[in-house]
């Protein structure tokens, strides 16, 4: 079963450069959110909406695949940390399971890897 975010209210503008897919996770009680493109000031709100919707509607641990993210700025990192906080408040987890070099570097530079993996 594959579910792609298709609600028009949650779609970023075409020029935003970010695609997000939400699918059932590999283990029971998980949901996988995979992002592709760039996460920045212009589209971080879209990512936040998708992650918060996944926390609320799936009642599962969120496994975040950022392997195909080419860029992530501080707005993107803030979104990830806010989503983690919301997940923890809801009694769930949010974990980055895969990340590209640029995301890995951001996590290292900001010393947030342990919070998100």
C-alpha cells in the first residue's frame, strides 16, 4: 500500500523543489516519510504540515528518509526539531533513518544527530 501526499492544501508550489511521500513503515507501528529535493525557508512549512499530520493520523513512530535531500537549511532543521517535539508529546518517536551528505553535515555541525536518529 502506497500513500502519496495528494491533498492540494498540503502541496508546495511547483517551484518549491520538495517532494514528500508518506508510506507504511517496514515494521508494524511505523510510518515512513521520504523527502526529495531541498528543504529551505520556502518549503519548510510544507514539510512541517506533513510531519505533524503523520504524527496525528498514523499514531506510529515516524521514520524519516532524507537520503535524497540535497540541501537543508536552519528552517528545515527547525522543522525537524519541532516535529520531533510534537511526536514526543504525542508519545511517539521521530527518527531520521537515512540522510544524504548535506543533511549529515548539518546534523553534525548543530550537534543534533543524537536527537533525530
